[in-house]
C-alpha cells in the first residue's frame, strides 16, 4: 500500500459553481470523494489538502515526506 496526497490549489473550491457551462458542474468535493473512493478500491491511502496560500502549499509538500507520504498529486488550480 502507498500513501498518496492530493494537494488542491487556489480557486478549485469554486468548481461546480463558477461558470459551470465552461468548467462543468462537478464540485471539488465530488472530485475529492471520487479520488478517495478510487484509491480505496485500489488498496491505496489518499489524504487531501487545500489551501489558497502558496506558501502553505509549499510547506505542506515539503512536510509530506516526514508524514510518510509516498506520492503527491498536485492539482494546482490558479497556482
């Protein structure tokens, strides 16, 4: 089993509500829930994290190894 972390960046919280005709109606919550579900189906662990502050995103990525995270998926949004 591997530990994955999905890091979501700025403005992604607006998915599903901001210009749904352009970006679709799926919310970030829906995407995260599906990713967690899929990871579980594959026998993997997935934690998620969101911040609007660039320095917090970088701090969290740097902390990941100390937390036992094996892989990071970066969904940068408006980063």
